[in-house]
C-alpha cells in the first residue's frame, strides 16, 4: 500500500509526463524543472518537520533535567576510546623511550592516562558539575 504522499507524487509525475506528450519535447526541461521544484519543496518541508521535532525532543530532555544532548555518551564510545588509546600507546611508548629513555616512557603514559581520565570525567558529567559550582549568580537566579 502506497503512502498518500507517494500517491500524490506519482499523480504529479504522471501529469507531467502526460503534459510532455501534449506539448512536445521543447517544454521538457521546463516540466522537469517544475517537477523537481515540487520535490524539493516537499523535501524541505519534511526536513523542517523532522528538525523541529528533534529540537523539541532535545529541549524536553534538557527541561526534564537530563544530561545535555550534546554530551550524550555511550558505553561503546568510551570503550572504543579506551581501545584506540591503548593501540596508540604502543608506538607512542616506543617514540618516548627512543627519544628520552625511561622518563620519556613515563611522560607518554602520564599523557595517555590523563587523556583517558579527562574523557571518563567528561562522560560522567564531572565537568558539568564543576562548571555549575563555579558559575556566578545572575539577577535571574
């Protein structure tokens, strides 16, 4: 079963093809442009509705006191970040040892642990809590 919008679009296409037969090939580009303009308007309307719905959903999440929608973090993202950092740790450790010896190795691993700690703190919302505490009150508060 076709959706009503698809049926309407099919009717418009059939009408454009019928008009082309009546008018001839000299009007073909104008008919194609007109049909494409209708499709573009329909797509724009669909995209606008979806964006408004998505924005409204995100505003509801924020209004309910949930996490910031821009900061949504999944377990898979954190796990992937940890795996990638461990994979990159191998060549970085070798570079650190070759250039600075044992102290280079310590500096390299301190950096790796630091990056992972910051990423983990971002995922748990630690930074947002610190930002809230350091925010100065305004007249609206």
